[in-house]
C-alpha cells in the first residue's frame, strides 16, 4: 500500500500527530497527493481499520443468498440497536440522509395529516421544506439557535387535531439535542405519529424507539455508523409500515413499499452501494462484540465530556445548554469561526466542522463520532491552545 | 491485510485461478469468510488495484476547495469521454442508475412532451414505467428480445409531433446495442430531444454525444467506470440544461436544478458518496493516461471478441445479432441458465450474470467490463468446457 505523508507545516504538534496516525489517517486527494488529517467533522467521520479493509476488497455480486443473509443481519442489528419493535422493518437507501428524510415524508405523510415540525436549524428547515413540497399541512415550532424544547411550548398544541410530529432529535447544525422524552409524552397523549431524524444522533445518544413510541428513525452511514457516506437507513414501526402500505407515491427510486417488498428477501429494488452495506455490517457486528449500543453511546458520551472539560479554559462558548453527545457547537469569542476552521485545516492538518449561512463566522462544530479517542481530543485542544497564545482564538 | 482464501471445491481449475488471483480477487462476505471470485457480472464489476486502494483510505471532509477541484476534474473528464459539448454539464447523483433515469425523466420531460420510448427489456420497461408515473405522454416502440431497431420501425413516427426520444442504447437485460446512428438521424430530422441511458454502455461502446445530437447520457459507477456502486452520472447538453431551468419538479433529492447550481462550485446539495467520487476520479485519470476513451472502448471490444471466439464450439446461442461490447447474452441449449450460474458460483468461484423474470432459465450474461483480461475469459471458458463434458452445459 502506497503511503505518502505530506507535512503541510513544520509545526511540532503535527509531527507528533503524524507519527501516531501515519498508518490509519492517510487520505488520498488524488493520485499524487496524500494528506494526513485528523477528522472532527460530523460526517464523513473516521472509520475503523476493519471497515476500511472492506473498502479495499472487490465488491461482490449481490443478487445472491450470501448478500441477502448479510442484509437480513444488518436489518436485525439495526432493529436491536434502535430498540425497535420485533415487527419493525429496516430500509437501506442508497443516498444521503436527505434522501431518507424525503422518502419518509413522501411515503408516510399525506394531505390528510396535520403535522407539527420542530425547526431549530438547517435540518429542521429541511423538514419544513419537504412538507411544503409535498403539500402536507403543517405547523412550524420555530426554535432559537440551540434552544431546548419545553413542556410549555408543546402544551398549546394539545388536542388541536394534529396527527404527526417531525423532529431532528439532534439538530446537527446547532448541536442541540431535543428532549425526546418530553416529545414522546406529548405524542403519546395526542396519539401522534412520531417521525424522528436521528441521522447524527443514532449510536451517540440514547434512543429507545419502542419505549418512546417513535414510528420512524432515520440515520446515515457516515455518522456514528462510521462508514463512508452513501447509505441512509430508515427504521419503521408496524404503524409506519401500515401507512406505507396504504399510501401511493409518485416516485420510483424513493418508494418505500417497493423497498420493503424487496427487503423481505434481503434485497433492494435497484443496485445498492453494496460495499458500504458490507462495511455497515462489519461495524454493526463490531458494536455488538464490544457490548452493544449502550457501550457505544457511553464511549461517545465520555469522548464528548472529555472534550468539553479540556476546552473549559478557552474563549469558546457552547451555543446550546443541551448538546448531543455527537457534537459540540462552539462560538469563538475572538476570531471568525471559519478562519479557525481554515487555520486548523491548512496549518494543523485537523478538520473541524464549519457552519454555513448566518453562522459561518460565528459557530464551528467539533464532532465526537467516528474512530476518535481522548488523545485525539488532546491533539485538537493543543492546537486551540497554540492559536489562543498567538491571539487567533 | 487479512487474506483468507477458501476453496469451495478441489477442482484444479480453481486452484490455478486462485494462485493467479489470490491478491486481487479476495472478497469478504462477512468478518470470517473470504471468497476468491472471478466476476463476469454487469455490475458491480472488478476494480483496479488503484481504485481499491482509495477504498481503504479514510474518506475526507468534502466541503473544501480540494474536493471541489476533484469534482470539477471529474466533470471535465466525463464531458471529454462522452464527447459532449463544451457547454455541457455533468451531475453526479448518489444513487443507482435508476435514480438518474428517474431524475432525467422527472426534470427533463413534462406533460407537454410527446415521447417515443424504445422498450426491448427490463430497462426499456423502466423508462415506460417512469413515463407513466410522471404522466408524460408517450408511445412505446416494443421490441422482441435482442431485436435491433430498423429504419422502417422509426419511419412511421416521422412528422407525428413527437418531441423526445428515450432509449437504453444498450438494453442491459438482453445485451442488444441499438443502432444509435439511426436513432440520431431520426431525432435530428424530427428535432427530438434525445435522452440516452448508456448506463452499461459508456466506455464500452462508441458514443459521441455532440455528433449524435444526444441531450442526456446516463451512466453508473459500477459499470465500465469499474468503481463500487453508489454513484450515477448524468451528462447534460445545453438544450437539456435549458429544459431543467424551465421546469419545476416536486422532488428535493433528485432535483437537477439544485444539483447544477451546487455543481458550479464543485459541490453537491447533500453529502455524496465521497469515497466513490474519489475512486471515479482515479479511474477517469487512469483512462486518460492509457489513451483515453477510444483505447478503453478498443480494450473492451477486444475482450468481448476474444470471449465470443472462445465459446464458438459450445452449445451457447447468442440472443442478439447486435451485441454491445459490454456483455454477451447467451441462451444455453442443454441446461437451465440459472443452474449454470449457480454451478459456476458454488463449484468454480466464478460469477456470471443471471437473468430474472421470464429469462431466468433461458438466458445468462457474461460481462466484459471491469478489470478483466483474456486470461480470465480462458478461465471461464475452461469451466464451460468442463461442464459441457459432464453434460451440464
């Protein structure tokens, strides 16, 4: 295997990092340039060696009983880790998280619904846009950046004829993790269909689909599943499956009825990203071996706590009081957030996650999902310390 | 890297094949089983070592100028190899070829069109289904299995007010390669918008988009691009871009207007299969270094000719007189096609491509795309010879 490490700066910090990571963190940009980066973005994240080894294999032909068996096991493990009903089903879509958000809105909601949508950032806005696109009657619960949802906010919608509730349990753009127990209680007492985007939260924050009465949970391969991007996953409760069967949608590729029918034999209607599905299988089995979903969430929580403690002395202000374990969103007090992202990238070989739009200069995010360790946190914090010392943080 | 080769049979043929291919052809089904397979399916196909090495790398963060530059180069090389207009554009969809077929029908055709659709197999039928789904007025030109289109068939549609023509230039399910020059002339004299699914034909058969006056060409990462499945590609003529800009579609994920706007800066609206896009880049650059699209087509044609010569003595009947270079579709005279597929898979470690539906027992296909050589053809033909000798072919 060809490994060329290019040092973008002579900084001693990078030298240390490169020595430690030389094998697992080399990244090819094109055929000639390989860069060694430490990745704290919220996707794609860093993958374990075993997952990357599968990426080096030939991709097998997939209309076989062998591949079907792997897919059935993927479905079973996803159900187990989401704590879904025994009769739940799982659909694997070759596409981004947005493909699964759209498939869910399109296949599960109709013009006869009356939907509440929590909108606290770009991904909440995406659900609002999808409701508008598909003419789903809806009311928006507009949140301030990083704001937690409260009982008072929800109470005004009690007994108002709502039929469904849409929420990004972790609004990835701001880092806020909404109080899903509160939302669950509200939905139960109003008998609402509960559709949850847990794209960046699954395996990072606790989520018990059956206990919460959630009907849909969406995630993506490049988040805490720590595989390359290309697959999104939808876990469907029996009530969700009924809705799909009743509904006729005008889309071939995102038709969930078709996906469910093919899934019965461990297949997909069209050629899926076979390689990524095998990587997901490897990762799910690894989580199972290491103690299951509880142990994985605990590992992520510890990593997040470790990072938040290590930056307590720095001029970085958390933008939410109720963060997900998946990410810490920070407002730097003394410099542009985007400049800090660029300096870390170009001078330190570290990616943090920039924000777009209005928050480009005021907020960056540090992810805690993927193959990261407390030592990686220390590397990033040491870089922050250096920037702070020279007045750039 | 962990390499375990499992011999599914003790056949001397397999021993030889395994010795030759032990490094490049090991395939992981799960964490414990690795199988060494020679892959003649029409996707996923076998990838070159350089492409697979990228699969072993960490996937980089992609909202960067570095990734944008790679994507711009992908667009440029795709245009060059498709011989598209300088003002053409290329969209990369994270999804199967069907996602791009649907995006094309949805974004480029409207209820004001009157469309001719060639239907000679499963993929022709898919275009018909899409026209029905989106209420696009259309007339079906129904073809017999493997039948070539003729001037007489087309003449009856001259001057009948048609506005667009839809064809799978290579109908992958039967192997027929339609006479695209004939279709092009018909479209030019009737001023038809020409939309071509070249999913399994691009880089295998000649295709000069500008000369043919084709407006859309679709392909997929797992065909002759010889990368893992997960990305499909749409090349759009200036006339196609105009149609997209004029049209409003009710789909977020497959919205080509949005894809074109993001593509201007080398980005995609949603997280793409970044790893596969880097692999496509590697492959396109490799083709460029090896003499460009003409040399790649020539290599594939030679491989197909070599195979067709080597099986001339066997009871295998070609089902079309005008085959694509990408695949040879064969009707075995003495045994079920599906049984032959299964024997080759389970006893010889070789995948050929089974057919579904009505053709399950009568037709199998042998692909000539991907990292295959004349020696691989000989391995397959030796297996056919053995089966023939024992009365199973």
